[in-house]
C-alpha cells in the first residue's frame, strides 16, 4: 500500500494542475467574450467615432479641466480596455488624448494605456494559444520562432512603426512567439511613439479634421515606413555578419 501511494502521488498534482489551467483558460476566454459581446451589443463603438468626439468635445474638455487627474486615469483605463480586448476605437482615443491633454501629455497617456493594453493582449494570447500552436505546428514554426526570437526587438519595433500592420494583430501574433515580455514592452512603448504623437498632435486641431484620411496622408505613412525599415538595419547587419541582432532568451 505504501509503494502504491508513493507511485500514485506524483500523478495527482499533475492532473489537478492541468485541470486548474483549463479552468483558468476558460475563465479568461469567458471574460474576453463577455467584454467584446457587451461592447457590440450595447453599441459602445458609437462613442468612439470622430463625430461623437466632435459633438461632445465641449463637455469632455470641461470635465478634463475640472477633474484633470480623474480624466487622465479614466482615459488611460479606457485605452487599456480598448487595446487589451482588441476593440476598435484606438485612433479616436488618441485624437481625444491630444485634444484633452495636449499633444505631449496626450502622447504620454496614450503610450501608457496602449502599451499596457497591448501587453495584456500579448499575455492572453500566449496563455491561451501558444502551447496549442506549438504542439500543432511546432515542427514547421521552429526556424521561424528561432529567427524571431534572435531579432525580436528590431522585428517588433518595425511592425509597430509601420502602420500597415493592425495593432491588435501584432499583439496577438507576438504572443504566439517566444519573445521575452520585457522586450515586447520596450519595443511596443518605443515603436508607438511616432504614431501616437502624430494623432495626438492632430487632436489639437480637432475642429479642422473631417476624416481620419486628413491625418494619415501618404507623406506621413511614408515617413512611418521609412522609420520601420531603419529599425530593421541592425538585424540585417547582424544577419549578414553572422551574429544575432538582439539575442533574447526564450520565455515559456
């Protein structure tokens, strides 16, 4: 009986741990599902439109001037929610940040909210999907994972600088890689500064903006693309010289 107990004991925690992980994943999926469903069911997206921002700008500005700290905290939390749950409306929030807080403070608050929300999306994707993806496609993804890990900072910085890649897609796909969380946070925080600054600055001229196309002109997009390509230079140089650009330890 003693030997039987000794043999069976190690299996029990393993089963309980697996069950706990599954329950945790179900809880996360449920929370995300409820939040996204509520956003669309109550049509909350109507508050995150250019017209809604213009219609309510006087009230928003008055509240911000009266309760500056509360307004800043609410703004950052709203940005975390939008980016964390991969909801539409980040561009409008960025314009609102520039309009309400000025382009310097607006850019800072946007950066804090967007980086925090993006990190939560990254961690959720990693927690929910990465193990499954590696089990199913690890044989084919191995070389890609290794290459991305060795040059994680430069690659992610490029993806953040070039606005051709949807923000939420980069968040979720990055979670499936072995990129270090610290590298992800720093590259995201730095990479979104130019775009955040442009839109926050545009927010100061809110009354003259009739469409988001007025902001994202070909010249602005071209400048972002150039910055993104420049961010790849260290990786390309190290690759040609036979050395990894920014070696990053894989994180499980």
